[in-house]
C-alpha cells in the first residue's frame, strides 16, 4: 500500500493520455468535435500524430511528479485508452508515455494506479469514455475480449515495476439511472453508431469483473491490487467479491459535490446556508455508503474535488441580499449578514466555502482506503497556470489567491494548492 497506514492520498492525471474536451479545449478547437474518438476520425493522420505528441510531451512531465510528491501525495491514477498499445488503426498509441510515468514515479517515490478509462464502443457514453452518446461495448463479445487483452498486456508490461500499485479494470461502467439521466446519452454524432446503446447491466458487469480478475491475478501475483469501479452501484456489491474468492481487490467509487446539485434550477434558488447543509448531508451519506460497503471489501474514492455551486456564486450578492459572513480561514461560515462594510471579499468567501467543503469531504472519505483528487492539470494546461502571478513577498499561496482567485479552477489540484482551498 502507498503509506505505512495503508491509506491512498493521490491525484488523477486526467487529460494526458485520455482526452476530454472540457479539460483540454484547445486540442478540439480546430476539429470542433466533442470527444476523442471523433477527434481522431476527423483529423488528418499526420496532423493528429503531431497534435497528440506535442500534447503528451508537455502536458505532464517529470517536474509534475516531483511536485505531486513534494505536496505529500503518494499515488497517481493514470487514465489510459484502449488503444494505448497503438494497435487500433486511426488511434495513435501512447504506451511509451506510461513507461515514462513509471520511471518518474519511481524516482519521485510515488505509486501508479493504471486505469483503463475507455473501451471500444464505450462503457458509458460520456466524453470520458471516448465516444459521446454510444454505449455498446458490452454488447459485442469481440470488444469485451479486446479490453481483457489490453488489461493483460498492461499487467505483463508493468507487473515487475516497483511503482505499480495496481490496475483498475474499467472506469465508470454506466448503470440504468445514470444512463437515462445523462444528457450525453442522446448526443451521439452518428445515431446509427449509437443504435442499441444502453446501460451496462449488473449481470454482465459481474461476469466481466470475474473474467478480468481471473486474467489479471495470475499475471500480477499477490502484490498489486485490482480495482473495480462500483458502476454507480456501490451498495449492490455487498459480499460478492468475497464470495468470488477475490483477494487484493478494492472497489472504486466517485463522489462529486456538483453531482448532488441537481436539478440545477432548484439548487440555484436555495439559500446559501441550506446548500451548505445539503453538502454536509451528501458527505455524511457518502461516508455511510462507503462504511457499509467496506464491511465486505475495501473502498477508495477514486475521483472527488472541491468544486461546488455555492463557492461559484460567492462573488455575487444573492437575490435575498445575503452573503456568507466568513473569515479567510473559513472558520465562521454559518453567520449571515447584509452585504456591506466589513463583509469579506468575494475571494475570501469563496476560499471559506472551499475550505469547509474540503474538510467535510476529507473527513467523510477518511472511512475509505483513501482518495484520489480529480484532476492535477486541466483547462489551458501548463502555460495558463504559469502565467498566474506568484504570491507577493511574505505571503503564502492561499493569501495571494484570496486577493485574486478569478483565474483559478477548483477541478485543478494545482490551483487548489495555489489558492489554499484545502488548508
């Protein structure tokens, strides 16, 4: 395990080897496409090679691994695509970058969790599944077998690397409710390609997870863990992994405050104090679900962040003319008062909210095997962040950010560090 006490404290390297338009919009600007598969399809092959190589060479470097380690983290979760080995026509591979990541991780003292983030035909229809609006992977035995083969090849390639923490079998296979409620489910560019799409049934998911374990465990031996996403059904697994005789496994669940703010129309009119109480309930509910599931199998929170709607609206005077009365440390959030003299700046109010939601989430996720922040770098990449003004002499990062945090993004852990949004 990454730490002596067995806890994971990590960050995702999203947007590096698996592309999502909202994270790296510049890569999609010329094509206008919404997802990575269509970006590849619509871009000239030579230009695509140049585009991807330039991005992969610069988006994450060894300096980032050093920074992650210096901030006290012990693990990086690296999303990888199904075409990582470069054997799928039209999709340039990237396994050499994963090789580099292992070299960098070992020098920095970090562990690596390889996460198979996409599969052919997509497992969720999200942009993070590679192909928006299409969920047909599980209906095609050939594609299922291909995913298993990729997992086995990854295991054989990295099983002897000291940095290998484990392999996550599949990211976010979608359940029925999530599929029906997701706006992306009806946004396929080619309706014919999406014909027959639907959620990934629990019966199939169990069959696939059983097969993946039987392929991976003999190759990996007893050391590295095998991680299974809960498929948005955390408490339906109960003792299944135990009954299957699986050892060295962890369930991955993802928890985002912003996902609790739906429908958005309702949450936009909730008073600030009510919304903060709702966040507390969400965190407590998440902790309870994790605790119940972990009675059978260890659980990790593989994706979370401090982004939330309340902090986003702290820069404005609400319809009721109220704002949170907070100090810059976030210690006195529950007092409310009219907007006027003595009320902290919008940046101070935002920071107070972020501090509070970060603390309540970290406390909740503390019942798990650990948490992995999403994400380390996004939206604009290295150059955008490097243009931020450094803290003034004698100020900490957080103090400088309170003065001007308008260009900081709570989804990006570097920005969170810079702003002091997690203390």
